[in-house]
């Protein structure tokens, strides 16, 4: 990678509070986290926007043509997101010797797979806590598992692709494609009458936060020239430190 290390080589379960705090802040501050979160709050709390958009989308199905097709496509597109994530992890530069390559892949995939397991557990707990009925009358509406999983896979794939030395144009194009895939999975769930807009927006925010936070905190694939912002408690409040790598 750009920092001279292999992908997965620096994966750790003890990254230190500095790295954890910085990763959490950066993940929260990312537009891919806060923008859908704000949208979810707006749809959930303002008037009948959630219900109106859900009713219109499931009745008109403007993108997928029918609720059944939307439901099938949401499953297929979510699976495609997982395949892209796994392919991106396999393609990352992890070392020239097989033993080194295998160990680094094992460590890196361990971090990202563990993240997926934690996200699913969190989504399940939130579904129980919100106890929101889906538009079709079934339980478990908030947040959307499909949207959160697709967003997670897209975020981790994007992080992996950034290590491959591609041009900025290629990386940006890939990230746009991954974002479009996440949006398609999410909208399909609305057209399928499985979720309200706020459900899928909350899922997107959760998926991106988990993917960005755990990758940055525990995988250790930082660009050596990146700016690192650290927040530490002090007697007077919180001290912010900015570190530059050269």
C-alpha cells in the first residue's frame, strides 16, 4: 500500500484510544453518515412524509415495476454488494509471499467480517427497541437490515479500493457506483413495501458508520500522509491535537 505495508498486516484488536476516538469522529463527520441520519429523522418526525412516500412508492413502483420484483432485486443487489466487498478484499495488496499474504488476508477479513456481525446484532437490537411495524404489517421495520448491510459492504469495499493505487478518477467512479448500488437496494425495500424511507436512511447511516469506524480503527490502512485529528480529555474540557504524517 502507499504506506509500505500490506492490507491486513496492521490489523489489531487494541488500536489505542487515540485511534478509536479519531476513527469515531471521522466516521460520524462523514456526509455518508450524517446526511442519511438527518434524512431519517426528518422523514420519521415531520408530518406523514414517511407514510406518504411509502404508499406512493409501493403503489407506483416507478423503478422496479412491481413489489415482488422490488423485493427480489433488493436481495440480489444486496448480495452483489457483498460480492464486491469480498472481491475488493481479495484484490488488495497484502504481500508477495503466500504465507504473508494469507495471514494478512485472514486478519483483514477477520476485522471486516466481525464488523458485519456486530452491525447485524446492532440492527437486530434496534429493531426490537423501536418495535416499528413495516408498511406491509410485518414486524421489524426500523432500521432496514438490507440497507445497512449494503451500505456496510459498499463502505468497506470503498476503503479497500483506496489501497490499490488506482487513479483518483477511477476511485471516485467506483465510489459513485457503490453509492448508487446502496441507494438501489434501499429504494427497492421501499417499493417492496418492506420499509419506510426513514428505515432505509437510518440503515445507510449505520452501515457507513460501522464500515468507516471499524476499518479506520482496527484495520490500520491509513495513508501515511493523512491528517489525524485526536480528541483527548483534559482538565479544561477536551484537547484536540492534529498530527501530520510525512
